C-alpha cells in the first residue's frame, strides 16, 4: 500500500509543479504560448495517468491475458 501512496504523492507533486509553472508564466507576463504550452503538457500528463490507471484496473479485474 505504501508504494501506491508514494506514487500518488509523486504524481500530485508533478501536477502541482506544472500548475505553478503555468502561474509563473502568466504572472511573469511571459508570452501566451508559454503558458498554453504548460497547460497542454499538464493535460497530456493527466491523460497518460488516466490511461495507466484504467489499464491497471483492467489488469486487476481480468488479469494478464
């Protein structure tokens, strides 16, 4: 169980870092493309996390086939 909690903490930390980077870009009045890039990267990471979680669930339910 501690492995899952550790991974969840790592994932949450990565999400927060990406959000803070985006905020810094906006506050620093960096160009809009930079902020958009940070948000796009965050969205892609979220999609990858969801896909991996779905695959892990399927494996738990049906096993490796």
